[in-house]
C-alpha cells in the first residue's frame, strides 16, 4: 500500500484540499522515516509533525464549518476527537515497539481517506451553496495553490 494524493480525494474546496494534501504528505513522510529506519528521535519528531498538523487541520475545518453555518459541526468535531485518539494510540504503538508496525500504512490510509470521502465531502458540498461565506475564502487559492501572494489591502 502506498499513500498518495489522488483525484478522488479532491473535494473542490481550496482550504480543505490544500490541508489534506499536506496531511497525506506527512503520512508519507512518517512512512518513509520508519521504513528507512531513521533514528528513533527523528521518527518521534516526524510523528509530532503529523500530530500537530492534524490538530491544526481539524481546528481549521471546524472554524470553516462555523463560518459557513454548517449544521453538523458538533457531530463532525466529535469524529475529529475520536480520530485524534486513534492517531495517538497508533503513534504510541510505533513508539513503544520501535519498529515498523505492519498495519501502519493500512491504518493511515483508512484513517485519512475514509474521513475525507465520507465526512469532509459533506462540508465541501455545503460550503459550495451556503449563503454564509468563509472568512477570506479566496486566500488559499491565491496564496497556496497559485503561489501568487496578492494583497488587496
Ligand atoms: Fe474532518
Ligand atoms: Fe479533513
């Protein structure tokens, strides 16, 4: 199994898609760090990078839901909390065994992909038609996807 970005994961929302790409990149980075037997401390640092970015992404997505008036914010936030618990458990497992667990890739793939296509898709669809627009909704498109930093201030 190889974790990579694919068209099916793209939801059509610049903020969500950009952050999901980074999330998948960090899963891949962790996988490479473990498979190439990087030092224990290096692997720990990469795990922390993945965990911190995941927390950031969940906060970002929850803010987006509030901004657009998404009706299922609490439910979605609970799923995020549960995913973080699962990630913590998997990271602890890697830490303690100090070797590559056979099911890491399977776990990360399922963990990321299923949530994206089952749950995050609903936010992207709602965001498309909501009258309430997210704060600075063009920023991700302008700054991160095109790479052109433009200020309208
Ligand atoms: Fe989510
Ligand atoms: Fe997400």
